[in-house]
């Protein structure tokens, strides 16, 4: 548990928008390749299952894919229009530095900006509506035409990675884009390490599923082993008006936009949190879906629960706290220990 923040920083440095997750999946796979007690498998679409049994009854799920973009159009002036991967407020991402990867793997830097962004030229720059057709990437290359950009090997469909801006403060806050859901992916990695080091203490019917298309809605539609009876989804908890989540605590989600989570799983999570005096809340998320939603919609016969650390400014300039990560770790471990 003491290494959660270090692990989080490492995986945040690996770009992984939906559709480009092979690098982070490979990193996690290689991280555990030398562990003899683990069963490691990948699905056809690239998600990863790490299990202590070939037939786990409990699976913990978190997603490694993040928000991002693709090149949609190269404009005549050499700027680039994007199409979004996942949903996010453009006002939050305006001004963010980006990296564009062309089809040969060469990387180029740029900035995501409003078209005609100079305040000394555009008197409406403050009030202009932020929408994709009015925004573009300014490449950090001497380009002034579509032809110039294409000479760099950049074309429609190339991936665009937003900078994460990771920072760990002295007061224990973790600030970064894409804490959704790499915060929980880091927790899961540390849980696997702990269980492997102390495997005699725990039930072995446990698996960990790292999904890779959650941000676009079909992360856990496939890949959950048929032996699974319960799915404990680990994903960021909402903070905002009408919600109870806190950055230094763990949230237990009772319901999101896809419907209620399993009563028995939720009740058990609450009971475990109360008995161990964890800092927790129960909550309802009005505009939220998870890998649990995807798995149930796909027809899996599972009891599903959802927990996660409180994350401020979700899908924007996100922030959580070390204590929230630790409480999420503790609750997940308590649930694992409770499995017969």
C-alpha cells in the first residue's frame, strides 16, 4: 500500500487513451510475468486478466484506458481538428499540451487551442463557445499548410495524447489528469503484489481484470471469466454538488445512471467499512456508468459492487488524496479477505 502513489505516477506516464492501450497492458503484464502463482491471460481486444486461480469467483475490475483524441482533419493552415475519445469538457482541456503519434511511431508536440486565440486580435475570445469545430491543435513545427503537416507523416486517425501534469503535494494530494481510472489501477497492482507475497493468508479464488475500453462503453463486455460470481468494480468516485464523495475517503456507489448495484454486495461493503472504521460514504452518481454496467448489459450473471477514491473535477484537472487511495485499498482488501 505504501507504493500506491509511486505506482500511480509510473502508469500515468504511459499514454493509454481508448484504442491505444497495448503499451500499458504490456507494462502490467511484464510487471507480473515472473510471479509463478499467477495466471495471466489477455482477451482478443487487449484487456488483461491476472488471477490467482483459473476459475476465480471474485473479480476486481479497473480500467487503464483514458480520455484522448484522434486527428480528424488537417486544415489548410496547418492546424489539426480533433475527434474526442471519451467525453470531457473542452473548457478544461483548452490550452493543454499534447503529443501526436504518427503511424510510424514518431511523436510531435502541440497545444489544443481555440481557433484565433489571440486576445489582441479576437475581441470575442472570452465569450466564444468552446466546441470542436472552433478548436484545433497548433503543432510545434514550422507548418502552414495541410501539405506541410502530411510531410511529417501525420494523418487522419493518428492518436493524440494529452499531458497528464502529475504532481504529488506535500499535503498528500495527487493532481493529474486520468486518475479516472489509473488511481484504481494502481491500487489493483499493489493488491496483487500484497496477495502474492502473502498468498497463504488469502482465498485464491480471486482475479483482477484490467479493462481497456471503459471510456467508450464496452470495457467489460467481454473478458470476465465465466466462473466469476461477483465483480467488484474499482473506479473513481464522484465529487460535486449532490454527491457525498471526499478525496480522502472511499465511496461505495449504490446507484449510477445504469441502475442500482447489488444490494448484498453494497451492504457487505458498508458493514466491512464500518467495522474497520474506514472513512467512507455511500453515494449515487447521476451521470456515470462503469465496467459493471457494461458487464451486466452484456449478459453476465454477476453480483456487482462499485468502490473508489473521491476524485475532484472528474474528466478534467482531476485530484485525489493519498488517504482516499489507502482507504480504497483497505476496503478492497477487506472484501477479498471476506470471500470464503
